[in-house]
C-alpha cells in the first residue's frame, strides 16, 4: 500500500531538486494542516511566521553538506514530507533571530515534534534545530527512512510507544567522511 511519500513525493518533478522547496503541497496532508494551524496560532499571538522549507531532496542535502551549511549529510524527515522549517518574518524577509520557544509550545499542542527539544525537554540534546517541526518521533526515524513506517492520519507522536518517544537526537559520528570546513554558522538555516 502506498503512502504520501511513495504516491506523491516520489513522483513529483521536484523529487531530486537541488533548490529549496517551500511548497506546503509537498507536506503530507496532516502535517500540512498542523503547520497551517501553527502559523495561524502564531499570527493570533502577534508573531508572523512563514514556511521556509518543506520537502528536501537528498541531492540538496548533499549540496548543503558540501557547502558546510549542514552537519548532516543524509537528508532526514524532510525527504518524506513530514518535516517543515518555520521562521519568523521580519520586514518581509525570513528571520532566524530571536526566541523560538513559542514554536515549541505551538508544535507540542498541535501534535508535532519540535526540533528545539525533540519532544522531550528533559533530555539534553546535542543537536537542536529550533525552526524545525516534524510529525514523527526521533525514535521512529530509522523505520521511516527504511520504508518500514509512515504515519497514518491518526498517528500522534506524543501517544507513540513511550519507549520510542524519548530518544535523544544525536549528532552524526565524527570523522565519517569528507566534510567541508564549516563556514561561519548561519544559525538554524539548514540542519535537520
Ligand atoms: Zn528542518
């Protein structure tokens, strides 16, 4: 049986795109709906935010890695239409500045995992991405990437098996391949 990744993303012309995709239509429908809910709720709080990136191809991730813009060589949950990067809008431009804890609160109440705490603020995460939300626990990612898991419409990461919810996000092991010398960090721009 197919899912949004196999049926829609895999057949989309942007599947191997190396340019940034911000189209909400490449978000899995429930994720898309929850992201819109978060944008609306932030607006009601007086905070203007926008979708910066939805789908990301492996080709783009590799390019970002080569340019030193990310420490992750392999694309993650973005590739499956289940992750979205949401930034502030300041003067009509995307902005990564300021506190994004509001995004964590809105993500939590919408049923999305926030990259600022990966669903568990009690764990010290070595990798933090405060503009990132996803509809999948960190512990499910391995199965997602392997094609053994894709969330149903009813799936809620916060009611997922507790044993798999509380997994700390880890940085990739050091020295696992050639790595461009990181440029001056552009906070949070392209990570998970
Ligand atoms: Zn992200």
